[in-house]
C-alpha cells in the first residue's frame, strides 16, 4: 500500500528502532489502561456516555507515531493528527468538568511519548515554518493535558512538568539530527566541489597545456611554410582544429570550476551526433543507414546515441588499443527503432565487471526505453549493440 505521490519505503535497516518504539509504546498503553481501570468509574451521565463512545487516545496516537517511519512523506499530517487528538481529548475532559461531570483519570504516558516522537520527527524532517508550527502545537497538547484533565489544583497536574521536559528533549533531539543532516550535505557538496576543482586543474595542466604547445608549434610551422612558399592549407587546418580544441577545453575547465552541471551540449540531430561521436580514424569503418539525416528522432534519443557511441569508442581505445578494425553501424529498423552497434577486434581479457562506463551506458539507454547488450564475440571481438526507440513512450 502506498500514499499518492510517495513511494513505499522499505523497512530493511529500520526494524530495530521501529520494534523498540512499538514495544515501549505498547507497554505504556498497557500501563495506562491498568491505571485507568483501577481509578474507578466517572461521575455523571455525560461521563458515562463519553466513556462508552470515545475510546482511549493512547493506542491511537501510539499507532500514528509508529506510522511516521512507514510514511515519512506524511509526517506533518500524522503529527497534526496526534496533537489534534490530544487537544480534543483535553477539550472534552474540560467541557465535561465544566458541565459538572468528571471522567476517570486518564493517564497519558503513551500519549506524551507519542507527542514527543512526532515533535522530534517534525523538527528533523520538515521545513522551518512547518516544524515550528508542529512543535508549538505538540508542546501545547503535551503540557495542557495533565493540567486540564486532572485539574490545576491537584498534584497530578505536576505531570505537565515531565511532559514539558519530554517535549524539550524531543525538540532538541530533532534539531540535532537536522543539524547533522545539514552538515552531511555540506560535506558532500564540499567533496564534489573539491573533486571538480581537481579535475579542472588536471585538465588544465595536463591537456590544455599540451594543446597550447601543439598550436604554437603548428603556427610556427605555418609561418615557415608561408615564407618557403609551400602548401599551408594543412597547417591552417591543424591550427584551427587546435584552437577550437583549446577553446572547448577552457570552456569545460571553466564549467568545472564554477560548478555548472550543463557540461554537454547535445547535438541538434542524429547525423550530427554520429559525426561528432565517431572520430576520423582509418581503423573505424562507419556504416550509416539511408535517410538517417532526415529521420525524426527525439532529442533525448539523439543524446543517448551520441553518448553510447562516445563511451563505446572510448572503451575501445582504453581496453583494446591494438584493435585493427572497429565497425560502427547506425541505422533505422522499422517500425520505430534505432540500431546502434560497435564491434572491434583485439579484445583480450574480458572487461572488468561492474565498471561505471557500462553501468552508465545501460542506465542512459534504459532511461529512454531502449536495450543494450555488451560482451565478447567470436574472433576475439567485443560487441556493443543497442536498440533505441525513436520516440520514447
């Protein structure tokens, strides 16, 4: 069973606290019931009617307090219900006392613990405004119950002090847990920022500097060729390509330094995606099906196909550097599928299982409703084949 908009939360790893709370609350409910039974009947006809038709609040609020672990997305509603029921019970008792009737003493130890648990959970999980409102409501319910139910002139009204202490402890505990969560999120953010800056430094120091050196040497060779009257077209192309690569690297480094998450601009169409993903290499044989440029493909599928090709060819360079032939096939298969296949030779030992590249590839393909298979093929080959829907459902 699930509440709308909130996934079912597994109990694995939470049964210890859950069982402990259930046992303690159950014991307090039994204790309250025994004390109330020994206190004798109430006085007045209205009290008799109230006892007959209004069950005790202890079991109800205890159950609601336990359910907060099962449905963490509804903590605010459960807390409001617990506080509201407690205040309702107090109001009924006070109204009967004003009318001349008197209910038997209503021990509220289980109720006080349930209120404390809900206040702590609200201070831990809810937004500041909602947590403040629930904390004030729970504090009023916990402290007013002993005074109005037993009477301000009785010694039992001193139970309000204990309820206030329990409420304060729950408030402090919830705030401590909230602060621990904030600190954890800050630490994670700092680690991500440090890793991003480290990557930016490595890219700048190891790659950008090398590309800068290559561009400078190409420019020098270009000038020499111009003076000698030789062919300068090749040098001009190399210079332009190097400058473009250096510019792209600097943009990437800047994005890493500033924490920009949009590090990849997807290609506009499928033909462009394939062209950008497959480098100009004599070992790579690209086979493109007819009409690929005019094929209507969803943008997310275009991006997925580009990333799939990029990751597959990167794995070829990394795990099969001696590959003599790499075959890339991209074609449309009716009624509405896109076939992407990469096969390379020179595959030695199988790729390490559990790698993040294959895992990320599978997650991307599955996100658009496609399938992907990667594994060894005959002749010491490695084959990656994916089928992507042109229009994900």
